[in-house]
């Protein structure tokens, strides 16, 4: 059996972070336009396309291409982690 003792702590930290974001940004994370776009994504490629579009704007603004280069691997890793049973519940909070 897997030890799920970290789940309540993770949930509490995540909820605190969401509340802090809402207070600072003035909008719930789930209502942010980028979050709404990501909710319509059905696979790694569609998620990557949305994030690369956002990163492209950032790189044009800041002159850095590092963010664009790491998106595919990050999304791929998170997708694999979300398929892992003990982590799926906690990662689903992020999705």
C-alpha cells in the first residue's frame, strides 16, 4: 500500500497558494484566461502549443528562449506523473 500521508499537507499548501494568488492577482486562478485555455486542451501537444504561445510572447518581451525550449519536456513529465496512481489525485488539483 502506498503512503498517502503527504496528501493532506500538499492540499493545505496548494489551497494556501491558490488563496494567496487570488489575493495578489485579484482573480481566481481557475478564471484566468490561460487556465481557461488549458482546460480545453486534450493532450500533451495541445497543452504544449498553448504554453509555447505564451512563452513566445514572454521570450519576445524578455529576449530569452529558454522557457520555450523546456515546455515540451515539462508537460510530458507532468502528464506521466498524473498517470501514476498515488500522485494522480494531488496532480489533478493542478490540472
